[in-house]
C-alpha cells in the first residue's frame, strides 16, 4: 500500500522559512517523478515544484522560483520542499504527489499524479 505522509507545515511570519517533508512508503521515490502542489483558500490546486525520477532535474512554478527548493533523499525515501521568503500568498495546504511518468520532464498537472498525501497546512501571517 502506497503512503505519502507530509509534515513540517505550520504558522510562520512573512519572510520566514519552512521545510516540508514527504515520507514515502510502498513505493521507491527514485522511480517516480515527485511533485508538490498546493491549494489555497478558495483556490484550485496548483503546481509548486517537481523533481524528475531520471536525473533529479527540478522544476518550479513561477511564483516560487528562487524561493523554494525541492530535493529528495533516496536513503530516507523522502522528498523535501524548502520554502524561503514566505509571504501570505503562500498560505495553502501543501500536498506531496508521485507520478509513474516517463516523459522527459515531470508533469505540472495534478491529474497526472497517481499517489497523493493528505496534505500539510502552511499559514503565513503578514
């Protein structure tokens, strides 16, 4: 049974940092494209970042480029999202997802991902 368990969310002041973790079981993250998505209040789920299974290439949505960093630890079978310079616009539930994709680049479309975590809340106060 596949499980993705996010942790690390919380309340932080604007300008602060958080590191989210996604611990995977039932799958090997090195064989999957791994992505982070978020859903803010009253908004649709949106792509944040992804890391490819093949060469660990990373991809980011424009709003988070140069502020967020996705990485993974194969030994721990865990994916991370380091978030810096947070602003109120980053307030959302953050979800980890896994895609058995074999395209050249990871997808930024939520429906392409087969496995999802339960999400972790990130709240940024101004």
